[in-house]
C-alpha cells in the first residue's frame, strides 16, 4: 500500500471518529459564537487600516490588500482566482480575510503561521502586488505623514517591513463578524433561525460536515485532504501543504476554510470551481463524505449556511496621506 493511499485511509478513519465524537456530545454544540474584537492599540489599528487600503504598497500603484480581500464583498474578490500585477491570474482562490485571526495558520497551505507573517507575502509576490519589501518601505518612508504616524505608533523615525506587517495584522484582527443569526440561536434565541435552517444544521452535523467545520470559525482549525472519498479534479495547479512540507502525505491537503459569511464568499474551494453553495454542498458531500444529498437536503444545508453571515466590518474609510516629490512613482507596466 503506497503512502498516499494509506494516508487517505487513515484520514477517513480519523474523520469517522471525529463524526462519532461530535454526534455523541449531547447538550454541547460543536460550533461557538464569534466574540467581538477588542482593540488593544487604536493607533496601530488605524495605521494598519491605512496600509490595508493603500495601493502604493504595490509596484503598479493599483493593487492593495483590499483588492483581493474586499471588505465590501465578504473579505474576498468573488473571482475564481485573483488578478495580480500586469493582469496575471493567480493560481488559487483568495480566502476571506474576515475572521482570519481565528485560523490556525494563514494561506490555504498554512505556510504563514499568523497574520503578520501572511501580510508580507503578497507585497513581494511577483504575481500579486509585485513590489519588494524594500521598495514598499522606501515609498512609506518618503511620505512625511506616514513617517510621523509610524513614529507616533512605534516611537522611532525609521520604518521597517516588520512594523508594516504588524500594523496590517492588527487591523485584520479587528475584522471579525459576530452576531450572525446562528450565533444568536446558539446564545439562546431559538427564533433566530427557522425550521428549514435548523433541519439543515442537524443534517450538517449528522452527515459529518461538522467533523471539519467546527469551532468558533466553523473551519480554519485543521488540514484535510480534498477528495478524501472520491478523487477531486481541481482546476488549479495548487498541490496543498506538500508544496512546502515536501511530505507526500500532505499532497492535496488544504486548510479547511471557514464557513462564516460563506454566502458572500463565492466561488468556493481552493480552485474556485463551485460557483454556488448548492454546487459546493453537492461536491463536498460526494468527494469528502461519500454521500449524495437529495435536493431537499441540499436546500436545507444551504439555508443553514446562510445563517452564518455576521455583522460586517463597519468603519470610516481612511484618508491616505499624499505622496511627496521624493516618493517612488508607480510602475504599472513594469515586469
């Protein structure tokens, strides 16, 4: 028996065990309500907000963090794969930034241990923002108002990429979405969801979806093989965690995505192949659980998933400081 097949069988056994454990826990729901974010350093968060929306961190002067993780669109871009520098198409679907602080790690393959580590990646990725950390810092250092704000926040004149990513991460940590209808149900308001939605939740649990989609973020806390029961033919070159772990057992293992706000974050899966929740539920039932949901069952689960949309981030858009004469200018067509 080869390593990959043995790993798949072991994963299925573990999954079955998790399903049994979850279903055998009476009186305790496997999903917990979102807790509102607590701002520890308002200056740091405000600086991070500006950087999150500032396109000057990209070589073209056209792309910001918000381009692919649009806070008006569920924290993503609703594209199969994002568009980067020089209209290059990315290899993987952009995961939502909402509630990302609750994930065990960042990126689909978990290669960044936290939001700070993640924030620096797109800036220097040639297929995304296509800048360099040094150029991004030079741009910020050339803008007097940024220099003053960094000094106010960190106590020194010299800006570093460490401070840039720390500020962006601090802002992203505030992007949680509490008070979904399902959260209100969990807190005791039994009228917050209807009978169809409750039937969908019960089916979600009894079918085994809950084994991977659980906890406060309803996902984001484990890695699972895509195509556990039936092989999944992806429309993406992404190989999962094996790309950096070099362990064949990690091939096609991805971080389980959060289902929070999932009604807003289409298309679905790491390759963006499922355009609708109906398609996503059908595919996940087949390739992960070996189950064919009826149309009624599918509709019930979809109805439940739509109760997971929480209060979206609401704030005044930042006023970005103007460039100076010394600020490096955008290079929109540079390779």
